[in-house]
């Protein structure tokens, strides 16, 4: 049976991506070679890298002065590269969940990392607002989508300093104003490609302002200078990313994708709000993620949680068990998740209610 894949990451990819990556692994464009066995300095791979970078620029309308990098080490490596390259005196962090906390912890290695606000008091079920930013911070770091807790910052914030965003789980899910950000980064395995690579979009003029010396592999300027080929890049994940980017372009780009994502999320949130057996863990509509939808059984039905998981799994759903820090359920509704899978989950919830 074809599964409805709600895993949070690694997660569902478009069939287009998987089929074309599989083809390229067998033989890349009549070269007689697999994409896994060509030199990263070959013309073929240089083309793949360039096309992937320019499609990111095209899809997100990236302005002049920015570079796109594909780096190893995942998003977690960016938790350390960001302060290494930007932290001079002080940094500001918005703490909206486990990933944000991890990013903050890495920055604290470099000095005063200020937690400007946190939603930990209510188990990260909302996005804090109305906080003050220290005027002398070198940058402000946010996590736009909190994969574990199901909250999302959907607008591009205006702040009077360099804005850095971890967009691991919502990059390419909506149009955005890249010019508001100094750095946008994300691990690929939520919305783009298999794990093994992170995308980094970076404005060049924010670099070169710290006193410390930076090891080459952690220095964005080195990676920019070498066009993301300072060392051997993760060739296969980048090839897969290129397929996803083509799929997204052919679909009509991120504004069409956003419309689809809004519809899919609304279908599921509406059912959670309607169905007396379930309750969303994020109260405020404006904070609800379109990518990771977290819900639990209502108090009267607490003991049915395992039953629902079993029922859903018997109907082909995988990956809907919630993260242990929230409990209950989490349905990840990334770009590649078809609307039919959301409808199937909604139907499952309705039938479970009847049972
Ligand atoms: C998954 C995730 C990460 C961690 O990514 P890795 O590639 O495993 O390092 C960081 N931030 C967010 C928001 C995530 O969803």
C-alpha cells in the first residue's frame, strides 16, 4: 500500500525528485557515469551546482549581493557558523523551541547571547511578540518554523540589525522578502532533498566584520570565493535538490506552492478544531505552522491516543506520532505532501470519531 508520509524529517519528497535522482544515480544524462562517480570539478557537476544555485535565486527572488551555498553539516553546523562569522560583541536570539535553544547555546560559546524572549513558559506553543532587541547586538536570530512545536513566523520581520533565520522546515514554502535577511539557512531534509546538505543564502556585505580568525571550512567567505566547492560538496543531495527545485518551478513557483500549502493546512486545522476528540496545541491561529501541524487528544479522550495511532497506521499513515516533547500527534505537511494525504488523514479522524 502506498503510504501517506507525515514524517517530520527526513520527510516526503516529490516523486519527480526521487525518480530523477534514481535515474541520475544509474546514469547521468547519457554520460555513461553515475552522478555518484563523477568529479565534482567536472563540467557536468559544475552545471548541476550552478543550476541549483540559480534556481534558488529565481524561486525566492534573491536580490543582488547575495550568494547561495550548499554546505555539509546540516542546519546544526550553521548554529556554529553563524556566530563564528558574525558574533563580535553580542547576539540576540528568539527562543521558540528546541532548535532555537540549540542555536542559542552555540552562540553562547562566543560570548553574550541574549535570549530576547522565549515561549518556554507554555511549552513553546506560541510565538512571542513585543520583545525588545538590544540595540548593540550584531545580529538577531530567529527560527521561522518550529518543526517540533508546530509554530511558525510567517512574516518577514523588520529589525534594525542583521536578521538571521533558520528556515530548515519552511524554506521554499512561501514567497519571501530575502532582502530583510542577512542569512537564511536550512537543512535540506524537510522541504528540499535527502539529508546531507544545508542551503545557505547570505548577503556578502555582512561578512568580514569580526576580529577572530575563522577556520577555512567554517568561513562563509571561503565558501563564497570557491562557489560552494571549497571541498567536495554533498553531490547526490545537491542533485536531488536540483530536481525538487525544477519540480517547484514547473508547478508555478513559491506563490503557487504557498496557496496549496494554505489549503492543505486549513483542511487539517479545520478538522482538528471541529472534531471533539482532538485539540490543536497551538492556540493562536496566527502562530500555527503550515508545515508541522501538532495536535493531541482532548482531555476526555486521553486514553485513546495509542488507538488512534494504530487506526491511522492501519490506513497507511506513517510518521504522525508527535515528538516526545509535545506528545500526541504531528502531521508534517511539507511542500511535497499531496493534498490527498491530508484528506485521507481528515477522513481517518472523522471515522475514528464515529467509532
Ligand atoms: C531539523 C531541523 C534542524 C536540524 O537540522 P540538521 O540538518 O539535522 O542539523 C534545525 N532547525 C530546524 C528548524 C529543524 O527543523
